């Protein structure tokens, strides 16, 4: 039986230490519109993409150079019937040495094909992990979404 959770894997030439540091530098590869602590156990941060998406995430596991796990505490999408689809899901980064390279396996546990946001969200994660995170690990400079202007009501 296959796991329906969204997963993508990258291989990089850098060490697990470099990959771990890059994952915890969330502003460097996912979004600059992050507020809060992204690299401390128990830290809570918020991500916002304009008025389309916002979520609140807690860092629930940090194993230096081996694993990072986030728990989505709250979520809002403006483009789905169930606005909270990510709520209660976990985002997991497993880091392992593979010969001379390092593998980063990204899994969004609970982001499954039955979710209305699955296509949009899996494409977004693929772009962020395979693009921004890979670049940050490889070159020390990633590409993240620029900070979105917030609308004031």
C-alpha cells in the first residue's frame, strides 16, 4: 500500500549540517513573510501569502542534522471550501547521508490527493523544496516568495 502523503526528495552535494541549517532558515527558501521562530524547538511561526494563504506552525521536533518536524496549528486558504485543510498536518524533513551526498526527504503528512488544495499545494511545495531549498543548500542563497504586501481592512 502506498503512502498518499505528499513527498519529494532532493539530493545535494553539501553535508547534512548545511542542509539542516538551510531547512531552519525558512525565510531563505519558502517565504520572507514569516513571523516568529523557525529554528527553536517549541517555536511558533506564521506564514502568509497575501490574502490567499496563512498558517501557524509549531516546531515540534529538531534532531540536529537529521530531522525537522513542524505541526500546523492553524491554517486558512481562500480558495478551498474547507479553509483549514492543513490544520493538524505535519511537515517533515528527514536528512540522511547517501554516499558522498545528502538526501533531504520532505513529507507533508496529511496533504493527500483527497484534499481540494492538493494540486496547488503539492506544486507549491515542489517548487519551494526542489527550487528554493535546494538552491539555499547548494549555493547559500535560496529563492523564496518575496514578502507580500498585506491588505489592511
